[in-house]
């Protein structure tokens, strides 16, 4: 019951203006060395408040209370009003979070109640597990304010604050997050908070404009340097870099091989590097790109800059390869779960793919979806078939003019074209949350690609359907192309990936369990309730003879 005066001014770190116009003074946490039940008093804006520190074994952490009418009389608030048993929030917690946003209507609340009240008031950002995101280190405090002010979000998604704090603290990191997990915010937010420019290495030049436009729409100062720029545009970006007018610079890995670029990069105020699609540096990955190997020089050339690598798909083997090739220094490894519980996985033998697709679409009338085909010719054929059947569909592949691809992308985003038939590049960089289905009419080259493509469905968390059709002829074609690879090691890896994909399609056990196991994650539930196997929809048939005939043609 001892009362301790605290000079709160020593803890203030600044102020944050929220989108709703409120201005809040903020401070960092401080260690609690008081006995359970002790109280510490503070003053803010001339108004007194109280932090009660109950026993963490029964409560789990403190709460912030605003009761001006009580404080005026000098009466402390009974800790019993806040006796909520919530040890899951702060196990063994030894810091008191201080968050100040004066509200005449504030009252004594338990931690979970207060979080809900603040969420409703749209005052602050919250951690995914219910903690106040403006509680903790100065980096975390600043990040919480910017999340609301710049991005308009009231909560971080899982693992985002951990990644942001690591970058702000100068640590290298590798973050493995599923498609739709919000990885771009993890480097865009620190780029806004730090001095200098964040250099983002992104594999596809065609997507950079979308990425830059999205960042600029959030009020970030972003630009790209690539071969599509005119001479004047190129010069303007370099001038902006030299004068410190950019938060984000997007480049392709090929740009690092351009004469003089490393030297130019060294002359700019680089704050940190973000390596997107980091699996491209691994020869064991499903999308190895030799140009990514140049990134091995980042740490040596820029020892003062943290490197944050991101990927949506990495097996344990690929993960080790990324860490080794980038040379990350005592990196923080953030591995989110690969489970997407809102996705339903459905696999069928391919018989009449167009007829099967049409039947499938009958259950998704008016919904947005993506149909993947393995070749441009098949894309054109399937799009034409759907159009003849009255389905509003468009084709998308690399052989189309830039303007046509842009038109299709925009029509898809705006729901003017609900169905896009495409090769595998479509969907990268398109943040459309309400894609309700993804259909593969051909066997993908690898499980990583399949997982990434299905992950473009259901980003809003609502149920979505993933259909895969496969045949022995598909497998024969995959092996044929794999064996055209001149490099022996790459040929072996491609064959290994193809067989893993076939095993996934043919197996009669839980699809979710199989996917997660491939990425090194265990799924202990006996029935996922979200795949054809677990719901009893699978039909087992023997295709041994057909497979033998198709594969014998390869010999």
C-alpha cells in the first residue's frame, strides 16, 4: 500500500497526433520494483492518475486508470476494481506500460476492457494479443503512433511489431510470413520513422509502380529506379535521393550489377535494406534468380545498415540458405505459421478441365477469383471458353502489352472483371483482400509456388476455396521441362520439387497437414475441417497404369 511519487517528465519521449485530431503525450516503460499491490502516482497535463500494480501471479500486469474526480481528493482507486485474471497478457511482467490520452470519461477498467474501449474510441493501435502497442520501448511507442497516423490501422498483425522493433533497433532479420501477412508494412513503417532511405530489393520491375503508388498513397515518399524510367525521371529520383527526400527506394537485383551503382548507393543516406522475395537467393528455392546472389555483398559494403529479408515461402533448407548467402549478423528469425485456416483445399483428377472449372464457378457466381494455367496458350483458351459461357473473364500473361496487363489488373482490383485467367506471375503485389477462390487447372511446378498462389485467396479472413486439377500428363510435362535444365544441381532440384507436388496431389491424408509439414510446421489436429480429405469429399481412384504410360513416354 506504499505510495511512491514518480517524476513522469523523465520518461516522456514526445507526442503523437492521431488521425482523429487527438494529441497524446507518450512515455516509455520503467521497471517495477514495488511489492504487489503497491501504487505509483504520476502527473500529466496537471491531472493526477494512478497505476496499480497487482500481484502478477493473479493478475498478470497493471492497468492505467483515469479518474480525475477521485484524484482531486487524493484518493487512490481500489485495485479490486481491476481484479481481472489475465496472465496470458504479461507472464512474469516487470514493466508498467504508460499511455496517456486524456479522456474525461475514462474510468477504472481491466486491461482487456480498457483495450476494447480504446479500440472503440480509435485512439491507439493495439498489439494482436490485446496489449497496448504504445507500451514498451521508445521504438515501439513511435511505431504505434505512426501505424495509426500514417497507415490508419488500429492494430498490428501477428509478428509485425516484432519485426518493426528489430529494424528500428538495428538488427538483421529474416521474416517468413504467409502471403497476405502484411510484410510490406514491416519495412514501410520503419522507413517513415528512420532518417535516410530504405532500399527495397524487389524481383519484378513490372510490380514496382504498384508498390510505389501504394506507398505514396499512405503518405510515404517512395520512388523506383529501373529500366522503365526515362532519363529525366532517372535524374529526378537520384536528386531526391541525394537531398534526403525519399523514405523508400525500390530497385531490382539486376540494378546492383549496373556499373557504378554500388558507389552511387554508398553516397546516399541509406537507413536499412529490405530484401523482398528473399527465397530467390537460394538455389534450393522454387524461384532461384542468379541476380539475387549480388545481395551477398550488402552486409560487407554497408556494415552500419541492418538487412531485413522477407519471404512468404521457405522450407527449413531454404531458410538456412538465405541466412548463409545474405550473411546476416545474429539475425532475428520470425517464422509465422503457414496455416491459413480460412482456406479450403480441394484436389481432383483432371478429366475435362474446362467443364470442371465451369461447374466449380457455378458455386462462386459474382465472386472474385484467379484461374492459373501453365502456359500462355492455355490462358488464352480458358479465358475464351469462359467468355463464351457468359463468364466475365480476362486473360493475363507476360506476352500481352503492358497497357493491356495494367487494364486487366485495374479491372480486377475494381471488381469490374471478377475472374482473371493467368500465368503464375499474376497476383504478385496485388493487395485484393476479397479473392474468394483460386483454381489451378494444371499441376504447379512446386509446392512453394502452389502455396503462394493459393495464399492470394481470402486475405480478408473470410472463407475461400482453392481448387487443384492434376493429371499424369501434367507430371510428365513438369519432368520434361525440368530435364531441359543444363545445370545438373538445378535439374535435380526441379525434379525433386515436381515429385513433392505430385505427392501432395495424390496423397489421401489431410491437405493442410501435408502443406504445413512441407514447410517444417506440425499440425496436430486429427481433422482440419478445411480440405476434401478431412470433409470426406475425396474420391480415391487408381491411376497407376495411366501414370506409367505417361512417364514411359519420357524414356
